[in-house]
């Protein structure tokens, strides 16, 4: 697959077929993702891969916690701004409304919207869950490094016919994730990534999201037409 095609085809998968993912594919994907750039080549990311019964047990615990005591669980870092403003608020709302519309959830149906949101904690039933962590003494540069690693991982997975669902929401469940996977206490759980074969019949897997054009976010200085 050409790089441009892979970037354009990557999407957040919200329904999987459940087909198992061979370990050899996972190792090949991670080996390729490890070629991602990082400052001074420090490669600060740590990766925890889980599947089968351990994944099912963990995701069910996460979903139950999100349903019963959502205010008790917080990420160890800030991801979103503390105060939303435009244009980010509209972008966030628009993608949410489009997702719910693809699922037949009407605007204002809080119960159905919450039920769909809770599926994040099940990794949308992906057969593989991948957790990315950073040691807590790493600074913002390492967050950049980890983001590039995550993108490389998702594109490498796509090249092998798999889809992914990147999720920062699950990082709020770090107190459940750490003991289940043996993650040290001094690690930030940054994000999770579901991975598996996408279900092409699921309407939410065909959600089209808008992207800004370079004219709206890029400034060109000394560039000739």
C-alpha cells in the first residue's frame, strides 16, 4: 500500500469481526512502528499488548467502572483544554453528531449516546488491545514521540489489512489497567489502541470526518507559487 493511500484510508474502527490476530502480525507491526522518530532516538514508548480472556476481563471491568463511577476515574495528564472554545468545540460536536447519526441515534437521546460512549471501554470488541505508556519523568517532547509512534503503528496495521481504534478515554482507567497488565506505577497510561479486522457492514465504520485544508492552518513564507 502506498503511503498516501494508507494515510487517507486510516479510520477509527468501531466494529470488528472478532477474527484473531496472529502474534507474528503484531510483532511485525510493532517492529515497523519502532522506526518512528524520537528526540535523540530515546524511543520513550512502552507497549502492552493484550488479547483473549485477559482483554475481555479488563474491558468489562473498565466499562463497568465507567458506567457506575465515572467521576472517580481521571487521566494522570490533561488531554483536552480545560475550557472549550471555537473552532474546536464545533469540530468536536460535529463528529459526535455524525457518529450518532450513522448509528441511528437521534440528537438529544442521552441514554443511547451514553451506551455508545461506553463501548469505548470495550475497545469496540476488538480482538487485541494495545496500551501505550510513558514513564512519568518524561516531558512533553516524549508525548510527541509517542504520538508519532502511535500513527506509525496504526498505518503499519492498515498495511496488513487491520483496522485500529485509538482511544485516550481508556487512560482514565489506569488504576484498573496497571495491575491487569503489570504496568509500573511510575508510568502514565497515555492511550489504548484496539486492533483487528474491520466489519465492513457496520455503518459507523464508514463515517466520513472533515479535515481542514492547508489554507486554514498553514502559513507559507518565502514559498513560490
